[in-house]
C-alpha cells in the first residue's frame, strides 16, 4: 500500500515566535530569537547565549487547565503540548477539554523528545537525596519518562493508534515526520501527529558547553551568535522548543475538507555507523549522501527538482561537509545548486526539537511561496563558496514559488534523516 | 483555626483536582472526594501533599487512607494540628 500523505496542520513553539502566526512573521523578517542568559553567565558557561520560547501567562492559561499548570514543570513537555495543540486545532480537529469523547483508533502520534523533563528530574533527585521521596507527588514519572510528551498527547486528543516517542538526538524531529508519514502511507493510520520537543537551560546545554562546540564569541551580541555557513561560524547556539505537524492520508483530508499545506513525498533514515570518518559527533559522509539519495528515491524525485534545501547547518565545521555532501548527492554545484537556508541562524540549534521546528518552517515556505533569510552569513565560508555560488544562499527575504523542499537533520551517534515535501497538487 | 476557616482552606486545596464542579458547589462534610467530586484517585496523594504543606502537618498512610470525605479530611487535620500544638 502506498497512499499519499499530506500536511493538514502546523504548530510551533520557537525561540523567535510562539504560534505559527508569530513564527511566520519572525521567520520572514529574519528575526533572531537568541538572547543572553544571565543564569549561564553566573554559572560560568563559555557560551552565555541561547534560544528559548517566551511563554506568556495568557498562552499558558488558554492551553492548560489550572491543575495541569500546577502539576507541569517540564519545559520540553509544555512546549510540545503547545505545538501539538496548535497543530491539531489548525487541522480543524476537535479537542475534548474534559478528557471524554471517543477513542480515535485511526489517529496516533510519533512525537520525539530529548531531555524534556530535566528540570523536573532535578527537583526529584534533590528531594530523593534529601530523604523526601514521599514529597515527589504523582506528576514526576509522567514528566520525566522519555515518552511523557506522547502520553500527554494521547490523553488530550483521544489517540488510539500508534503513540510513541522517538529519540535520535538532533535527527529526532525529521525522523518523527518520516516515521509518522510512513505509518499513514502503509494504511495503518489516517491521522498522525508528528513532531518533537526539547527543554533548554543550563542542565541541557552544559554538556555541549563542556565539549566546546558552542559559540562563545558573541556573548555580548546574542543575535549575531548563530552563524551557519559563515567564515567566522564559531560553533552552534543552543536552543529549545517544539514543532508539530498533522500528517494525514489524502483520502481522509479530502473527506474532512481539510486545508492542505503540502505533501510528504517520502524520506530516508540511516546511520553512518561511526565508520569511515564517522564518529559520535562527526558524520560518515557516505552515510549522509546515501540518506539524501535514499530520500529522493523514496519520494520519486529527481535531483534537479529540488528547489530549496532546508539544511541541518548548525554553524560548526560540519557546515562545509554538509554542503559538499548535498552537492555530491544531488550532482549539482555552483549556480545550479538549489537555494539553501538555515533556520538555526534565527533560533539556534533546538536539539531534539530542531528538526520539527525546521520542518514547520519548510512547509510554511512551500505553502506561502517564500524563502526566509539565513542571517549572519555576510562572509560565506570559503570552503562553501568553492562548491556553490554564494547567491544560492538565501540571505534576504524572497517571494518565489517553491515546488519541492528537501529537509535534512543529522545527530549525535552519526544518525541521519532526510524528508521531501512537495507543493500539493490534486 | 475554627472549623469554618479550615473548611475554606481545604476547599481551596481540593478545587483544582475536582472534575465534578457542580458537586463541588454544593459540597458538605459528607461529600466523598472520589465518588462525588470525581477526583482522580492518583490525585488524592497530591491533595494530601498539598494539605501537609498548607497546614505544616504530616499525614501518615493510615490516616490518609481514612480521608475519603471532606469531613474525614477536616477531622484528621484538626487532630494533627492539635497534636502539633
């Protein structure tokens, strides 16, 4: 069975915009969501800037009951619920706030996570070590288990199909879209929530700071800190948040008369096996190229059909290798290379949430026919300029028709994913 | 603290966990928290923890098990407050 899969809902909770409307505006304007965190300075972090969604009391009150607000402290889970709930409603689907109503056996969720509940876990560890385990209350497990977010979503929406949380480091979000899309394509569900979330703050970001992979040179100028593809890209800027997409069989979307944002043509997930130059942190380049080619083949798209690459592009040494791998996998270079931009220039690297937020941005560009600016890339890295014409990098907002977008995400452990979206045509 | 004041503070603790809001409006000392107010049984544990914090008392498991109605919760709290004083 090979059914068509479309996107019928979008939701996002990003450092530069909470909600699709604010996020779209920010992304079009090239608005950065990176700011200075005094907490990181006090804790003597090398990198003291990062990205975190700004949640107003009003947004929290609208989306959570008083009891939920009282119980929830896991930021990642909060971001995830916000994004998924927005996506669900934008798809024209109903929510039963009371938790009653039917179980929908044909609806599920693949919603990835990183260390979403780390603040909650920290509090629990302190209480436990202090001999106060009985004070943990009843909300510790559901917020600290990796599948906490998907468990929340199943209850919110009465999901009776596959409900799971995937985890593949920074590849997680794109992986969730491919897994959920395949599930529908094979006829096993009609509607799936795909997405991912991750928390921010010192306990999530500390390990990366210690590895010296974060940019520590722009602590006094946060919005300039995330510099993908630039000659002076000095490491990534950590972020947090969540993105969500409602994927649906074309049949179901038509029956409901749902708005269609785009089509998921296919994708590919693999690993470089940490061989041939690949390691915990560096990719096996053959793995990346196989992943890109695998996605094209699954989507039945020719390399020359790709209009836009929404890259992984973190602003590390990996950027040059990524461009080289795209160029070799597609057999396109110079002025023939697709247009390319990096959402991380605006929101930093949201880790396990990165892929899903970037997938939302990719679909928005496809649906609204625009290219968002990739900021802080005034001086293109010479290694990149040697492969592609600099003009292929989108540096200012452009309105232009995009038919096919390729979105890639790569992660620790040498894992890769690539998904192909296409403008919907009946 | 008199019984009336105690009831007021207890009701404030219970309120967020109540799923049957109508029953809560007509709450009496005989009202059963699980049966009448439809509080999720897992959340009884949270109510106990909230009471411990609000009144600065310790409610052991045996006492907690017997606190099913609003009146029973009030009785236990009054006794523990007296023991503390």
